C-alpha cells in the first residue's frame, strides 16, 4: 500500500491499517491467514464478492480463501489509487493490479477494482461489511491458474468453460 495514491480527503489510520491487513492476509496462502481474514478483518455478517461469486459470513469467507489458493503459489495485489465514496470515509474504492503465479511457474496479471465498506470508519478497529472485487479472470484461466466453476447446462452436459 506504500505506493498507492491516496485521496485528499483524510482516511483514518485505522482504515489504512485495515486495508493493509486485508491485502496482506488475502495474498497469504495459509490456513491461519484464512482464519485471520475472516475473523479480524470482516464483521460477523461481512460479505466478500468476487465478480458474481458471493461469500457471506466468516465461515464462507474462510472457506473461499483456503480453497482459492489450491492452484496458486503466489498472489500479490498492488493498490494504485484509493478513492473515498462517502463523507464519513467508510466507503472506499480502489484500483490496482493482481499478479498470481501457478505451481507450474506460470504468471498471470490483471487489473482490478475493489470496493470496501466498513461498519464505522471512526472505530479504532473497523470491520469490513462488504468487500467487492471486479476483475477479468481471463489471464488466469488461460494459463490454468484458476479454474472456472463447473455447472450442468440445461442439456445435462458439464459446462467447464464457465460462461466464457
């Protein structure tokens, strides 16, 4: 978060710590980081949305994070710019780059946008109520770093392309 461009509107130190903690934990690939992400960063009913996929509550967030590292050796988010979307500073928008490396050494990179809404930015330890990511997964899918969800189409045939 050191190289990020911050808005002119002040953001509390607690919010900056929360953002840094989120990215540190989401980039880590350990069971402990999944537990800390779900328990320390998100509120009890917090929600994480990645494109169309929605994880609600600590258990679903923890499960998603632990499974999202299956094919990934390294994940690194770089925040380029932070925008404030509310006067109270509890609704932020960020742009950045996500780089992932597969167990075969393949490297994929894409731009992302993220929105973070917290319960109260003035609290000493605010909790995330909503964290929403929008990104194009194509570079990762093309390299086999991520796998799209498999669904049965109406004909009963498995759809392994994930709608692409």
